[in-house]
């Protein structure tokens, strides 16, 4: 990662590096591979990243070569969003399991099974009940 640079300088550098990739006449996959490294090294705030993407789309149109299509970018964004959502559910599940085990002791199989198949909404509801519940059945509403 580059340090000591202003974000505006990094955005300009990223934009210029992409422009230069197009001038080399390389195959699409080589451009993608190099851009992946550039993208990792020059991480920008979301708003600046969106502006750079708009600039890259203009560069793509001029060069008549798309290395990452808007559909591919959308798929990547959706994949990231799903991964983040899955990670949040996993974190909620782990935290709730720890709280329940600490409060009520080792969890019976039925409780573990309910936790593993729970939605984020169920996990939130059950977490809200942890402090006031007298038993696991109070938390899960029966099993």
C-alpha cells in the first residue's frame, strides 16, 4: 500500500495507471490481472472509487476494450454484499451461542439446531431475549 499520499493523488494515479494499461495493447486477461493488483494497492474511499470507475468507463469506451464490464462489477458487488451479510449472520450466531452457553450452560442439540438454521431476524429476536429469559425455551419460544 502507498502511504503518505493524498487520496486525490491516489485516485489520479489509479486513473492514469488504468489509462496506461490500455495503451499497451495487452490481452484482456493481462489487463484484468494487473488492474487487480492496482486496485488492491490503491484503495480509495467509496465516493472516489465510484468517480474513478466512471472515468475508467470513459477510458474503456475510447479504447474499445472492456476489462471489467458493468455486469461483472455488479456481480462482484453482489458477491461482496452477500459475503458481508453471511459474515454478519455468522458473527451474530457465534455471539448468541456464546451468550446462551454462558447463561444456561452447554446447549442441547435442539437449541444448536435452531441456531444453525436461524435467519438474521431470528438471531436478533433471540439476542434481545437473552437478558430477561429464565430458560432457553423462553428465548426460542419452545422447540
